[in-house]
C-alpha cells in the first residue's frame, strides 16, 4: 500500500483549491436540475393551473428520495462510492434530458399525460438525489471541512444561479411570442449540459487530486471499503482483505452513531421542515401578486436562494461559526416563530416585508445547515464518518419530505383546496 513519508506530507495539500472548486461544481450538479424544475413553476402553472405543480411535484419527488436514501444508508459500507456518485450524476443528466425532450415533443402543451410524464421524471430526480447527495456527503465527511462547505455552498448556488437566470430569461423573453417557454428550454439545455460536464469532472479530475488521494487512502487504512474504486481511478491499488473486515467490526454501528448525534439529526430535520413548508409552495400560491405581479414569486425565490448561498460561507469565519450543540438547537427551534410571521405578513403586509422574511429564512437555512454538518463528523474514523454522512443526509431528506407535506396545510380553508 502506498504511504506518505514525512517529506511527502505537504504534498497531501496539493490541489486543495481545485478540489474545493470540484466540490462546489458537484454540489451545483446535485440540485441544479431539480431547482430548474422548481424555478420554472410559473411555466407549469400556466400549463397545469389546476394541479398545484409547485406542491405536487415536490411531494412526488420526496418519497423516492427518502426511500432510496434509507436503503443506501443501510448498505452504505458495502456500496462503492464511485459507482454510486457516477450513477447519480448520469441519472440526473438523463432525467433533465428527458424533461427537455418531453417539452419539445409536446410543443409546450398541457394535459394530464404530459403532467404524468413530468411527475415520473421528478421521481427519477429523487432517486438521483439520494444516490449523489448521500454518496458525496459520506465521501466528504472524511476529507477537509472546506470540501464539505464548498459542496454545501454549491447546492445553494444551484438554486441562486437558476433563479437569477430565470429572472434574466423572463426579462429577455417577456415580450417575445411564447417567451416563457423559450426561457424554460434555455434553462433545461444549460442544466443538462452542466450535468454532463460534472460527470467528466467526477470521473476524471476529482479522484486524481493529491489531497483527495490522501484522504481516501487514510479512510482506507481505517477500514473503509467504499473508496477502493476511487483510489484505483487515482492510480492507487490496495487490498486490505481481512484486515478491513476486522476494522469494520470495530467501528460504531449506525444505531450508536445516530444516538450520539441525535441532536444534530433533529436540527437538520427541523431546519428543512420549516424551510420546505414555506418554499416553494407557499411562495407560489399564498403570497399574492402585489406590485411585482408575475415577477413576485420569482423575486422571492431568488432572494431565498441568494441568502441561502451567502450564509453558507459565513461559518468559514471561525468566530462567526456556531459550534455549541445546545446553541444550535435553540437557534433551530426559534426559527419556528417565522410561521406566524409569514402568515400575518402574507395576509396584512406589503411585498417589502415578505422579501425581508424570505431573506431571513434563507440566511438561517444555509448558515445552520453548514454549522451542523461540518461539526458532526469531528472525532470519528473514516467508515464511521461515511455512515454518519449518509444518516444526516437521510435526516435532511426526511425533513424536506415532512416540510413539503405540511406545506399543504396553508391551503386549508381555501376554496380550491
């Protein structure tokens, strides 16, 4: 097995900044196509006005993501990370391509058949999300915190960049015949092409970086069996055999890891329960139009995503990072005061207050997520960190699922419920 001598040790940091850029791009790839589908909801509301697409597509997406993630978490120690992540990227690419082809084939027409096709593609996005997000977080949990932070920032950037591009295309095509659909097609082409590029990045660039090889080799010596293919792709061939099996028996079980980190798990569930009970369904259907008219929902989504992205960089400043487990729980629970704030703002206040509220929601979502996820893996060995990463992603998806289900409660008392 290849070892790093003391004189070679500094080389393990080579490629750190390029690795951070790769992680950022892979984070962007994790949700860019799904965020694309969410951001073009104004187009889907035009095609399918009676189907509540913002709420229904998310609700369809989540069971597939959660069930797939639960299965993958149970078998995480036996699944090759490289094959898992590449499968997720390829599935994202094919699904976004199908979404584009479906719109082209139907000439942008509505109807139950086309909506069912879009729902089926949303299901495949859920499976791809579980494959890629769980695999990447588990992989990055035993690398440097900057990689994990960059990946999480890339996830947030996918929402912001898509939202910003949506505003630009809406402005560019607003007066053009069929301008809304032209902007949507441009969206889908860009996201599909980007997913293809990220397949190449993960397959050929990321595993060859010295710092990535170093961390994966370290995880392998601690008993991890999930990194073998990635090490081979980086030019390192190892065979621990029975030695790794013995180390796997020494590691903490998933149950032990979960209960040692149950407060972090609850934090992540509650963060996303609140956020997804408001975004995107409440934003599209329950805030009215105000002076911005058809731009209103897009502006709100963009502000949420922009603040989510900005806040994910705040923990890089050490004294601004919240590390106290008790402090994190208090901050997470206090966010639920936003529910009555959103209700009364939507009912009685103007658009300025709503923009301020949605910005604060985005800031707290991103900041608290990064604080929790970067603190959780400290003190564990490689196989345990991979398992914990998968467990926490499962908690995130469960929180999202609960949030999109609770989002329907905003419709109680409405005539079209």
